[in-house]
C-alpha cells in the first residue's frame, strides 16, 4: 500500500511540486552556496563525491547533543559534531563527522543515517548527482543496522529510505523531497515532542517552498513551518537547527521581529561555525539592529579565519564579509565596512565591494587608484559606477560621462546576474544614481531628481535578498536632491519610506531631521533616534549621501 502511495505522490509532484518552485529556484539556492562558500559543495562534480576525514573540533562546538544508540563514546562525540555542523549548513564537514563516527562504531545505524542526511538537499543547495550514490549507500546501510536502534531512530531511518534512489536527477529532486516530507510528517506525528524530529520535519517542509522572495504570513506552507518550529523553540529557544530555520522562515515576511528571541542565542550556540555566528544578522538587519549585525558578522569572519587552526568552520566566508560591509555601511562604521570590502577583494579577487564601500563613505581619492576592474558584467559595472562617481567628485565630469555610458549600455545588453538580481536592475540603479549626480553638478536639479526617482523605482522592483547587493539606498540620493530643491515635505516622505525599508539607519534620520527642520516641525524624537543609531559610527554626517 505504501509503495502505491509513493508512486501516486511522485506522479502528483511531476505536475505540481515542480511548478511551485521552478528549477531556477533550486539553481539559485545552490548558487547562494557556490558564490560564497569555501566548503567544497561540489554540486557540479560528475565524479563520485568523496567524504573526507575530519578531526573532532571541540573549540568550535557548542553544548548541543543528541544521544544515539552506540557502543562508543567517541562515536557519540563525532555524531554530535555532525548534527551541529548540519544545523550550521556545513554539510560536507557534517558528512565527514558522521563518517568518522561510523569508523568508531560500524554498527551505529544513526551514524549512517546522519551521513545520508548531511549529503541530501538542504536549504542552500540541491543534492548533486555526485553525492546521490554515497547518500543512498549510507541510508541502505543504516536500514541494515536499524534492528538494534531505538524506535524513533528506526522511524527516522525508514523515513529517509525513500529520499534516495538510483539514477537520481537533480532537476527532479523535488519528487524525493516531497516523499521525504510526507514520511517525516508520519514520524513527527508519532514523536511530536522530539525536537530534532520536528526540526528535520520543518526542514523537509521548507525544501518544498520557494527559496527566494518574500513570504506571506498567511501562506499555508509558511504557517505550517512556523507552527512546527515555534513548538520547538517554545521548549528550547537555543535549539540551533530550529532557530536557524526559523530566522530564514521569518526574515522575508512582514514580521521579521519574530526571529529576535532566538537570534539572541543562536550566534553562540555553535561558536566556531561561521554561518551560525552570522545568522542572527538576517534578523538584525530587518529590524534595524545594525550594530549587532556588525558584531555577528565579525564573529563569523573570525570563525572563518579560525578554521585554519582547527578552531572554526568556514561556511560562506564571502557571504559573511558581504553582510558585514552591508551592515557596517548602514551603521555608519566606515572603517569596518571598507576593511570588509578589502577582505572581500582579497578573498574573491573581486574589487567591487572595496570601491562601493569607499564610495558610500565619500573616500573618492581612494577609489581612483583601484585599477583592478572585475571582468564580470555586474561587478565591472559597479566598478565603473564608483570610478565614474569618484571622477565626477574630483573634477573630471567628462570621464564620469564615459563611465555612465558604459554602465547603461551593459545594463541594456547584459544577461548576467549577481545574487539572483539581473544586471539590468543592479546597473540600472547605480546608473541612475551616477546620471542624477551628473545632472545635479550641471545645475539641472529637476533632471537629477527624475534620475534618482528612476533608481528608486528599479530598486523597489528587486526581489528580497539578505544582504542586498548594494550597501546604500537610492532614496538617500533622492531625498538629498529634494532637500536641495526645497521640496521638504517630499523629502520627509522619501526618508520615512527609506526608514521603513532599512529601519534605524542614521543616513535617513539625518535627512529626515533636515526636512523636518525646514518645515518648522518638531524633530526631538528623530534626533534621539539618530543619536542612538549613530552611536557606533566613525563617520561625520553631512547628508544622506556624499
């Protein structure tokens, strides 16, 4: 009977599940990992995936554990490391940890289950064809050994046996993901108080949802994920797996503050796992706790570096640097933002965030000597923007026009993208900003305002992302131009709208106060908020843009 159920579900998935989340979403999720990870996900490797050896890393681990059926305390230690690292999305290091546990106890069914789980699809990437046979062999071995396991362990193993098949095709993996989610629902109904069962079930449900874009709080799929995770967190607010997933499940809703309680604990729950250190910033940015976001990503970057001496796990290091420079830019911490941009360039060979942070903080003389233009369309266009802007601000308007022409031409013709955003949008925003600045310098303020408004409109049409690709907002330019034009009520609205998008940032408070002053309105509350938001800043504010 159950075989018939699996077959029927597979047929349904062929026509419905794939439609709900197109394969482009799966590819985008994998791209998130591949763009920013140093953990060798090997999603495109046609060869059989090789599980590498790993040591115990006690300095990197937290207190979380799950006791399993094993005759070896050392195997238990490696299992605990494996489950922590899987919850941290260090999937390869997790699989390696479970493999070491198997060596220490070859009869440990859950040690094989763990390897299969780690190698499967996860929120940031679909399982590769190279990992599939390794995962299949691991879960088959777990099933062979399951007779000596506990009832809940047997249920987890049985649920995962339907997840892996011969001749797996990544583009059709949603069939297996759907089968796994259905099987995990049965396990969850039988063991509702097991927090790891609930977390694995929530992860399985999450894989059936679109990875990118905003989430509606009344969407049935979102509500179901929230319900499962909230029950876990009501028992253990520090559960690293549930909290990690919950932040992802709430950050792109209109209630990101729901993630604040667990975000207070998550960053230190696995102290050497850089992605766990970083994850609270997905909530902090959405609610305007920029200083805490900076601290979270500094900790993550430190863990990335500690990996070189066995005291940390590097997970998406360039993503951590991107989030660091983004948060520091909105927090007014120019030195940290610029240093993160430099480290990003050193780590990736891409100078775009070095010049973008310098431009954000008005250090135009430092932009000009950076001559290493990235070759990719979007990164090269950002470099063109910064060079053109710096030329304009240092008295070479003709050169600025040349760079602007290049940016707009690339925006019109390029099919490239960065972090899932097309070049047309990204270069359209910075092109509009540079064009507006050129018009402004020529004395054509009305045209400048139109250009800045075009940049705002393009930016508003971009899909949700965390962090956003640009460490500033086009409204910072539009608001400044409206102030210059004496359109103070319009400027007030622009800055209030900007604060709704990026709460509690000093750039917008500064402009808002100027607009309120010009209208003879009280600004005491806004001044207090500016003082608080700019308390960590090293930047002398003269406007919402330089």
